[in-house]
C-alpha cells in the first residue's frame, strides 16, 4: 500500500530544483485532487491504479519532460492554459507585459493583435481582463492555433479569435490600436537551449537568426503598416536585448520608447508608440 506521504518522499528524489513541488503536482494529477488534500490526508492510500499512474508520471519527469507537458496544463495569469509540444509553455516573465499594459490607457474597444500567440496565453489573459477589446491572435503553427482556439473555448473567453499567419501575412490591410508579441528571440547557439524545459519545446517557438533579433526586427519593421495613429507596439525579448530592441524601435520612428522589467529585475520587454501623423505613408 502506498500512502500520499510515502509517494511524495520517494518521488522527491527526482533530479530537479523543484523536486518536491514537481512530485506534489504529479501526485495531484494522478489522484485528481488539489495540493491541500496532500497535506490534509498524508496517510491516505493510493489505489493500485493511481500508484502505477503516478510512477509512470514520475519516470517521465525523471527523463526531464516538463511538468506542464506531463499534466497538459500551465497556469498563466491565474488561467489554466492547456499546453502541448506544438508551442512554448507560457512563462511568468510574460505576465510582466500584461501587468504593464493594464496600467496604460487604451481605447475602451481596443483592437489588439497578438503575434506568435502560441497557446493563446497573452491574448486570453487580456481578453479575460478586457471583455470589450477585440483580440486577434496569429501563429504560423496550425497546431498552436488549434490549441489557442481550444483554450478560448475551455475558458469561455469570447473576444479572442486565432488564425494561422506568417507574422502579418493573413491581415494584409488591417490596423490595430495595440500589437503585442512574444516572438522567438533566442540565439541558435545559446547553451540554455540544451537545459531544462526548453529541450522539449519546438525551436520554431524559441530561436531566431541574427543573434535572436531577426523576428523582433521583422515585426518592428512591418508593424508600422498595421498600427493606428498613437497605437502601441510591445515586444518581449531576452534579458540582454533591451538596448538593441529600443534602438530598432527608435530607428523605425517610434516615440515614447522604453522598457520594462520582469520580477527578477531584468529588462524583458520594450515598447513604443506609433505617431502616424509625423511620418509619411
Ligand atoms: C515564444 S513563443 C510565444 C507563445 C505565446 N505568445 C507565449 O507568450 O507563451 C513564439 C510563437 O511564435 C510563433 N511563430 C514563430 N515564427 C512565426 C511566424 N513567422 N509567424 C507567426 N508566428 C510565428 C511560434 O509558433 C510560437 O508559438
């Protein structure tokens, strides 16, 4: 007979900085309970079926598979977001962009474009916070678009639509009040690509040419054909790319250019305002 307490102590041997938490999350998934249950009922016994399913999950984790892939879900902005191997697992650093955006003023019926929407995490968090906004999420991966659509349905967020597009290709003449993107921005030679969860995420969601700057550059350049007057562009980027991204925004003609930090104090996103009237079209 395997009790909750015994299962957790065996499993916390997995080689991860968060072994205990990992074991708790996998056990919750295996027995269909919340974490508080584990603390309230440490002596409760797992059924044979639960015990063998839990061991299966632990073996997958020992091979390095991300918890989010094993349990099929990651919380983002307090929303349970379904994840799979087609795109990035949403990260806490991305929540810093949402927090910043919610301190800014935008039209009450703001039209927002989320480029490289992945699971739909950003679009859905903003759709949840701003039900009157009209939000379009685009991604080059049909599997990611299907996942984002499923997330919108599961979360009953009705003001977000998702479609397949190579950056702006599907929305040729449309303009938006706000464009947000967390594009691929990692250099192909970055050693972090060989560590942790990223090993299980698609390179198409992570890596860009020009030391990671190629997609950021492409989005900045092409965005000006898709921004209304006084509209904002906001981009997530690597911790050491803020200066280059601000320079690209300034060189393209954006005003009010700046950057914001994640919870670790790294500049992880940059933004600018597009004053169309000051530029010839
Ligand atoms: C870093 S992930 C971000 C996913 C999600 N927005 C998030 O923050 O969790 C980048 C996403 O961009 C998509 N992508 C890569 N190249 C693209 C392109 N040329 N056009 C549209 N989407 C692209 C990838 O498929 C991936 O889903």
